[in-house]
C-alpha cells in the first residue's frame, strides 16, 4: 500500500482512494446485509447500502476537489449519482411492494420461506 | 417447476388443523345443548363447521389450482356460515364466556389464514411448507362477531389494534372509556364502558328526604344543575299534587332557560375543543361565567346550586337581578354571530361535522335518544311542549317553536346562518346547530318570562319542610333538560323518605348510539361524534 | 499554515467514520427498526461526504430523496410488518462466520485496489485549495437539458457533440418514476370487502 | 470569521473557535427563539381568547414565563415507558432537534457580498427543505419507540403528512428559484433589493397566489394547526410525544418552533424580499459597503432585523391560524395536499413561467420596469445571451446559456460563483 493511505491524514487532502475505501466498506456492509439478514426488509436495507457505496465512488470520481481540475469524470459523476438516487427510491418502493405482498400471502417477512421457485 | 398438488398432504396444513379444532369444539359444545337447540342450531352449526375442513381437504385432493381455490372458497363460505350459527347461538344464550373465548381465538386465527391460503393457491399451491411454522396467534385480525361491510379492505393488509380511548383522555368528556377496534385510522368497532363516575346517587336518594336529595341531583348533570333540581322538584310536586304559584312558575322558567343557555355554551365550546379549535371554548366560558355570576347572586353557588326545590325555590330573585339578567341577554345575543362565524359556518368545521355520524330519525327514536340529539335527526319532540301537564303548564302561554328541521327548514323566527349543502339531517352538524338555535330560543323565553315574572302577583312558592311526610304512591316525570329527557321516579311508602328514587338519564341513551354511529369512521371522527352527543358522565353514571 | 489541520480531511474522517460505523451497525443489529435508524444515519453521513466532495446538489438530493423518501417508505414497511417475531430474527452463526470472512476479504481487496492505483492518489494541498468553488446546481441543470458545461473546452468536436446532454436519461427516469408512482398507487388501492362466496358445504 | 481569528490564534484553534461560535449562535437562536415564540404564542393566544396570558413571572408581561417552565421541565423526571425501545426513545428528540437546527446552517440573515450566514451553500433552498424533511424521523422514531398506540398513530400520520406536503412545498419554492435563476438563498434575497415592488411575491399574480400555497404547505409541513394531526390532542392525547416528559419533551417543542421559524424565514427570503425592507432605506442612508465597513455593518444589521421581523410576522400568523381554526381530519389533510395544493402549485408555477415569458424585464405585476441598477449588473450577461434569441423556453437560464456556440463559451465562464447574481437578475428581467 502506498504511503498516502494514512500518512498525512489531517494535514493533507484526501483522494479518490479514500472515498473508495469508505464506499467499499458501505458496499460490503450492504452485501453482508443482503446475505445474512433473514428479514426481507433487512435485505432491502442492504441493497440501499450497496447503492450508496457505489454512489460514493461516482461522486469521488466526479469531484474536482479530489482529482484536480479536468481530471475526473466531470459532470458524469454527480449525474450518475443522481440517477442512482432516484432509481434507488423507485427500487425501494417496488421492493417494499414485493415484501408487503409476500407478507400478505405468507404472513412472514422471512425470505428463507420465499422458496416457491426452487425445484 | 410446478409443485404437484396431489402429493401434498392436507393434514399438515395449518388451516386444516384449525378447521379440525373448530369442528371438534363445536361438536363438544353442542353436545350439551337441549333437544330443541340441538335439532335446530346444533345440527346446522356442526354441519357448517365440519364442512370447513372437509372442503379444504377435498380441494387439496383435486388436480388443479382452480378446483382447489374453488373448494377453499367454499370452505370460507362454510366458515362464515359457522360464524352465523355461532352468532345465533350467542344471541340465544347457548354459549358461555369460556366457550366464546375459545371459539373466538380459533376463528380469529382461522379466518385470515384461510384468506391467505386462498390467495396463495396457485402461487403456493397446497404446499404445507408455507404454513407449518407456527408463529402463534396473530394479534387480532377481524372482528369475529361483527363483520361489517363498511370496513374497507386494503391490498396492503394491516393488523387491527385495540385502543383504549379513555377513561383518561382529553376528549371523552370526563371518564368515559371507549374501546376502539381500529385498522389504521379506520375504526371498526367502538364499545363504550361506563361506571367510572358512579357514586350511588340513587341509593343515597332512598335514605334522604326529597329536599335533601336536591344537592345530589345537582351533581348528576353538573353542567345544568338547575334543570336537574327542577326535574326532581317537579316529580316530588307531582306526587304531592302541589302546584306552585304563578310567580314561582315564571321564576323557574327564567332559571331553567338560563341553565339551558349555560349548558349549551359548554356543549358548544367543548365541541370546538373536540375538533381542535380552542378559542371558542374560552369565548363560551366567558359568557357562561356571566350566567354563573347571576346564579351566584341568586343562590350563592356557581355550579351546584340546589336552588329550585320542592315547592318553589329556596329564595326569591334578588332585587335588581332581572335588570342584570336583561343586560346580560342584551350583551350576549349579538355575540352568538361570532360563534357561528368561528364554528357553525366555518368551512373546516363543516368538513369535520357535516355528513359525519348520521343518525336517521328511526334510529334516534329506537335508541331512545332525546333532546338536541333527537331533534338534530329531525324528530319533532320537545317535552316543554309534548311533556306531561304538570311540566308543560310551566311554559303555558309562552311563544316558542320547537327547534327542529321541519319541511326542510328550521324555525324562521330569527335570522340563522344557512344550512350548508354538505350537511345531512341527523349528522353532527345538525345536532350542533340545534343547540345553537336553542340558545337563541332560550334567550327569547327568558325575556318573556322576565316580563311575566315582574307583572305576576303573589309569592314565588314555599319550600316544603324537610320532614314532611310524602303521600303513599309513586310518581314519574320527565322534563326537558338541556341534554334531553331527564326522568325522575319516586316511590313513597308514606314516610318522609322515598322508598325508591331513580333517575332516567338522557345522556345514557344518547351515548348508546356511539357504537353504531362510530362504526367505520376515522379515529378523528370519534371525538366529533361523541362530542356532538354532548354527554355528561355524571348523569350517565349517577 | 502549511502543516495545520486540513479541515476537509478532518470532516472527511468524521463523516466516513460515522457512515462506516452506522453501516456496520446495520449489519450487526438484529432489531429491524434500529437497523432502519442506523441506515438513516449512515445515509445522512454519506450526504455529508458528498458535501465535502463539493457536490452540494447531490448531497441535498441524497438527504431529500434517499433519507427522506426512501427511509420513510422503509419505516412504513417495518411498521406494517412489525410483529414481535419479525422485529428480531436471528441468523445462524455459521452464516455469520462465512459472511464475515468473505466480507473482510472483499474489503481488503477493494482497499488494495483503491490505494494501489496511483491515479487515485490525493492531489496536493495547494492544488486542492486552488480549486475554485463553483455552483453545482446550474451545471447539472444545464447538463440535464441542453449540454455539458464541463465539456465546453473539449477539443474533440465529435466527442463534445456526443456528450451534449442527459436529456434522454432524464426523461427515461421521469417516466420510470411515473410508472413507480402509479404502481405504488395501485398497490395501496382500497377495495371493498366483497360479499363472501358462501356456498353450501 | 475563522480567517479573522487566525490572526490571533493558531489556525486549528481559530477554526474550532469559529465553528463553536457559529454553532453556539445557532443553538441560541433556536433555543431563545423557541423561548420567545412560546411566550409569544401564549400572549397571542391569550389576547385572541380574551385573556391576558402570562403576567407574573419576570415582570409585567410575563417575559420569563417560558424560562420558568424550562426550569420546571429540567427538573422533571425523565420517564421512559416500560415497553419502549429505550435507545430509540431517548435519541428521537435529538434527531428532531438536530434536523431543525441544521436547517439554520444554510439560511442567510443578510445578503450582499459577505452575507450573514453560517455556511454559504449554493443550493440553499434545496438544502433547507431537505434538512427540514428529516425532522419527521425523530417523530417516527418517537412514535414507534414509545410503545404507545397513540404515539404510533401520531407517527404514522406525521410520516404520511410531511412526506406528502414536501411535494407542493418544493413546487412552491421552485418558483422564486426560477425567477432568480439560482438555488442560492443569498442570491434570491439579493435580487429583490430596492422597493417592495421588487419582492417576488409581487412579481406577478402567480407568485402572489403561490405564496399563500407555500404558506399553507409550510404550516402543514411543520405540523401546525389546522394540520397538527401528529399531536392532535382531542384525538391522540398528545400524539407522538404522549410518553415524553421533561427535557426530552421540550426538545420536541424547540424543534417545532425552530422549524416554524425556519419555514417562515424561508418564506420571507423567497417571497417577501428577505433582508430588503419595503423601502430602500439602507441605500438612502448610504449604509452600503461603499461608505465603509461600519455603514455596511449597520446596513447588514438592519437587514437582519428586517428578515427576522418578517419571519416573526409569519410565525405570528401561524399562531393566529392555530387559535382560530378547527383541525382537519387526516384524509382531509391529505386531500388538501394532493387535490388542492399540488395542482395549484403546479398551475401557478406554469403561470409564473408564462408571465415571465410574456412580460420580461418587468416587476410588480408587470406594471414597472425592473430598476436600472439591476439591469446594469446584468448587462454583461445580457450581451452573452443576446445570441440566444431563438429559445424555446426563455425563462430558464440554463436554456439560454448553451444554445449557440459563442454563448456557450461565455456561459462556461459565467457559471462561476460570482456570476450567479448576474444570472439571477437577468433572469428576473426575462433576459432578452
């Protein structure tokens, strides 16, 4: 690993890599939620975290403060982030609808019981 | 792949197990009934209960989802039929509390599960796996004994909740307790519970002489103590066959109508409070305070007067009182327009009250409601005109029209705000409106009475002695108190102390409509409806 | 001032610690309502990181839509389905171990990748301080309708033309949202309880 | 401020002190504001109801009544119900309070080149609305964590209501943004300088009408009567704060009064000229930066008084409404939002667009020319966009900037911070 990871923290600006590191933590937390939670809503929250981690990367690459003038993605970064946010909101609504329907039919939000499609 | 329907075993289905339990339980219950009940109700009940499980099983054995669903629906039909027979059994007193509880718990669990099962067929087929984990009984799903078509079912199913509104609640007017069964904001059932203010007033009445019991009548409808005094006094006078002198008669009209104004002012102000409008409450109390000042001058008390009494009143009106009273009326009358502006014709107020809690005239009569609640439904009945002779004699020669909507309009003796087009006869708005108009009418009556009183000759009446023996016999008299028909019943065995003293309260009957009026409304409508009935718990519990 | 504290970094550390901490709390919390709360906190801290990266608009968007809209939706869901047995659901220990090992490995990998790439190193402090503060909403608004302000100096004419605007995706997202809105309304529609199909058993 | 302090202190300390001072000022503003507003509410309600209100504590007008109440609340027992989720129950009031305070971060109290503002955010309107929307979380958490059915009802109502009302509220706030061409509250305030005829509420009939829609929605979004369903005392006992006592309860109250104040501040900046008085008095008296720092400072303080005065007036109107009207029912509140406020806001938004298009460069319902000062500020910008005459939608600055090649270049140059005001004022005049 390079020296800049922790060396001059507090006196030097952070870079894209630092944002990506935070994004990675959020992403992995989200994945873990999706994998480990039995509650369908927990899984939904995991998805939100994953999207959020990805968003952080878009922002980092688009920011002029992290990569310098003209180096980054420019406006693509924030715009992609915006689309992700908007779609995440839509996705949450749809996923919640699925969860509620599942709950209506099965009296449960335990996704381990949503196994009708397995052979 | 699709799960083979045929290979699933219905015994593992939880709905089936519940249905079995239900069938066996009904069998055991019906076994102990008498021959008549067995032959009529029992057979039907057991057949219906058995058919629930039978149809589930039969559906499971069929080859297709369509068949299965059809039979599951038949099972649901049978379940509803079972409910019907259970209701009959309940109404014919064939079930005891423990059995009801047992049945209720099974049906409460079975009904939603069966619904879920029907919905899952095709998606889940008959897969017992979807239904084997027992999470225990769910809170409460649907009311077992009350199935109301007005209850709205959403695709997003929510759980029902039992909520205790009261006895400590800002808008239950004292210590009323309402148990609400709600689904979200929608109320499916309201059960009023009474007794939190019970003080054995009637029993006490059997240990005191009639005049000594007067203070206890004050504490029944404590917002209209004068009218309560009057009711009891007239009842005793009816037994005594006593007729007060003319001056006393007009005095009573003045006091009773002033009491009506004071009481309706509270009703109006508190109703504003129920709907979230605080200021009219204080405006109403400001005016009421002036009436209480007048009463204080008359009898020394502001709330529990014990002024009107058997034989007349405890004292004559003080000198100069009539002028003060007239001055008050002069000042008060124009203010009513403000109340109309703040409440009656306020568009939010109309939105909250018009079309809410509509009570048809038949229903109002069937429930025995009275007073403004009855007249708000368009029933032309007022004891001041339609009551017994001994009471109506008091208002003899007075010009007044009963405040009720007749031929599509209210009396036109004054200028009243127009009835909004949203309002339906018998809704909260009309009950409130009737009260407001009665205030104006009472002002008129007081004015007439003041004129008569000041020209009348003779004394104001003579209070009876405490120990005076009552003639043997009984008397019952109803008077028009501000809240409606207030009846007192008195049985005497010839001693000075009544053998029985009973009160028939108007608020009690008026309150009894709540569970019918409130079904299917929103939580916010509960204070609106209960407030429009203008109940006083002291009178209900006595 | 050369080696004084660089405040954006300080706040970066603060917000990233909050974001990561609450994200971990989401993973390790068993109570679903608390999970929702931690998620709110994590998302709000991420919005703070967006502000720090100079993207106020996206940050405000994140607060408004993500934290405001999505989470309220989620909490609705939580409450609609919150019965005792669902509020806390346990995951078997075996899954935890496998999950955590995989997760840690993934984090390590991603961190390695992030920090090993020279282009993703931080710029110097002087450079960072020289970056002018610019409005963020206007360029985004322009990009969503007409063209890309940041590509005006693009020497390649064809490239500049190709990157002219996000109008089409913007419209697609609008239609998408409309569809979701209708879908949600359809989901929450009320129907009267149908009279029971009572057939003699 | 940090730069100023850095002359005397080490840089890190200077930043910290500056930060602490700002935070302290905001907290004081909210807390003292709440104290004053609660007192004011009592006085106003008292006067409305023919009473005197508080009269004893602290002298003739009961100045210190709220403080005395605050002391009482401090000493009350901090109860947590047995069945409650204790952690969430304890934290919920702070969530509400923090959201309410955070909104003040981006609200300017005086404009100009050096606005009185904690953090100049160039998407100020959006930021404030977003942060205010977070207040609902505290309420939801409180409602859920209280383990009381009344609280849960209150929380669900609040969630449904506040989330719905954000839509029309946002639509209303977009109109001044469009007219000023910026999301920056400082810019929006500054374009309204001069006579009251320049206030955006008087810009055209649509803005005049949409102000009332905004005020209605703002009242609803901060849960004030007739929309105070989350704490409807006649139905839900006390709604989401039924189970709260003492200091935690008072945090909810401070949050409520804080957000009342901030939506009123927003109204005064977006529609009512912000720190610009009805008459350009500061200009007449020469209280501008041109006449030295002291003059400028006095001018700014006058601006602060102006904006706070308007906001307090807004808060008083909310109180007046509260003590006059009955409460709506939840379905009626939602119907008001979805059936009336949202379509009205959208229609007035289109109306403002149409007005701006047909009568560019005019203010006060199109009766007056925009003042010369504002036009001169924007001359450079007008030149740049002169080429852009074949526009489809001339009202939006974005569209004008990049329609043709030469103007694109200039646009890019202009899009830096200082030019925002120019864009804005051009825009106010229609830009042609």
